C-alpha cells in the first residue's frame, strides 16, 4: 500500500469519495430529472433508492477494493477469480467513456464562468452557437482535463485528498450562499413547493427507473471508482459508517442544489413550473436568463459563482473518473503515475472529440445513430451517455454485488467489513446487506438494465 499511496485520514477518504459522487449529476443532472419526473415525487423515489439499494452496493465496492488493494481489474484477480475481471474491465471502459463526454460538459461550464463574469447574459440565447464553437469550447475542455490530470498526478494524499478537502467545503458554502439568495426572490416559494411537496400521482414506472438510474450515476457506482478509492483505505477504517457519510453527503448536496435551482426557476417563471424538465437547457439556458433578469453586477456575481460551483463539482468527479484507469495502468502495466496520468488523460480527451463535434458542428456526429422506434437521430454525446451511463453502470453494479454474494461469498465480505467495525457482525446492517446484495440489488439492477436496453436500442417500452 505504501508504494501505491493511500488516504492519510478518514476525513480525506470521505471527502474524496463524496467528491467522486458529487458532480454534474447532482447539480446539472438532478434538477432536470426532478423537473421531468414531476417534482418532489421523483425526489422521494431518488432518496429511497440511494439508501435501500445504492448504499449496499457502495459498501460492497469499497470492501472489495480495500481487501485487495488493487484497481477494478486487479481486485478480481487478487481474489482468485480472474474470469470475473471482465467486470472490472467494463468499469474502466465505462469510466473512460463517461469522462470523455463529462469533460465536454465541464468545458461548457468552464466557459460560462467567463461569460457570466463579463455580464454576457445573452449567452443563454446563443447556447447552440456556443457549443458549436468547437475550438473555443475544446480549449476550455482541454484546460479542464489538464487541471484534472494535474490533481491526479500529485498522487492519492497529495493530490486527490488535498483537492477534495478544499473543493468539498467550498462547494457546500457556495451552494448554501446561492440557496439563501434564491429564497429571497419573488415567487421562490412556488419553486420550492414544486420541489418539496410530492404529488404521488406523478409516480410511474418511468419515474421509478429514472430515479434509480440517477441515484446510481450520482453515487459513482458500477464503474470501479469506489473499488479504486477503497484500495487506498486503511484497514482500520469503518467502511459501513464511511459509506453512510458518503451517501448522506451526495444526497444532501443534490437536495440542497434543488433548493437553489427551483426557487430561481419560480422567480423566472413568475411561479409557473410548466416545462421545467427541459434537459441540459435548464442549466445552460434557463439559469443564465434568470441571472440576466436579476441584472447588473449582482446578476453577474450570482452567475459567476454558480458556474464556478458547477466546475468545482465537476472537478471532484473527473478526478475520480481519471484515477480509475490510471490505477489500472500503474498496477497492472507498472507505469509511473505521472506518465500514466498524462497519457490516459490525453487519450480520453481525444476520445471525447466526437462528443465535442456532435452538438451541431459535425452533421455526422450530431446525427450519429437512429434507434428503432426513435423519431429522430441521436447525437454522439447522447449515444455515449446511453451506452456508458444508462447501460453499463447498472449492469456493472449488478455483476459486482452478484459476485460478492454468490461467488466470493458473503462471509468473506463480512470478514473484511468487520475490520474497523467491531459491531458489524450480527447487526441489522449485516442482515440487510446480505438481503440487498443477494436478492434486491441484482434483481432490480438487472431489471433496470433490461428495460433500458429494450427501450433505448430497440424502441420497446415495457410500460
């Protein structure tokens, strides 16, 4: 462990793992998923899934990582199940793909910092042109990837942990400041009602599956990130409680982010919440319009702070996404960390170029594929989201918990979890974990994977 590095403290691990979970999924993805899912009803389902399903998966991934002190591929090899390392390879591949498009979106957010700081609120009406300026936004993405690589190149404690200890508290302070400000605006209460008072008639099969998918993606599960981070955790660490803190941090920031955004929308729409689920446009079009309505220096400051916040959240996740393939190259290929970081980062940036081009600049990548039953073609970025995020992550999570429960066996998992948690054996958490990873999690994740594949790629909607 000394040669690979490790987290220097419990706080450092929790901050880094929570940072991995907290990202664009919380601040960019969560609000528009809430809007599309009918408001508070979606929030309720999301919270349920985070704790009853995702929490056990998180515990399992961290435990496998700490037991083996290896990357996602090396972990299965070290446990003696080399035939199962395809699960780790799939996770690393997923992380590659996710970071390739994630960096493009982070580049947009980075560029918006300068637009807001200069008071260019008109960028809201020029978003389509902004993303088509591939040289400009490509440069922003390159700077963002370089920043990510720099942090990861400094190692686990000197880079990832140190950055997380600064970024996470700063992130929370900025969110809370914007929450307080948004609640002072006219009609903010209408946005808050939409967000916090559930209408359970809005719950249907699609809302349930989307809520589970959002929970799984926002907690960085199924891609090997938490196996990798777990490999740097001290044997005396209480994984059960640490995973609870990480889950609470992720959920808390997502919920507070909604309390920041929906009052702003209530202000902009004069209390009408119709059409709030407008996808990425909610962040890159609607919110800049809101900051423009506020106007002047105050609007520019609020807009700049928001997009700095969005970039901070993105950076905590891109660091963990890059660390997964880097750990694999360092462990398995015996390459130095710095060389591995810059080579892998460069490769991922290149893989992300089609996602960069597929937003109107290139007709080929903007209309990359047409699925059966689809009314229009899907752009390359959305295609990668479908493959990596919507398909591979639930499948990866399903296979990881199935492996832990039925191949590696629950008693071996228990022995690892008992390290640092003397009261674990015989506890309710142990009993629930056994049930969740044996039956609940693999069944639900397999179900989500199947209906997602059928709907996305074959146009078959079971509901």
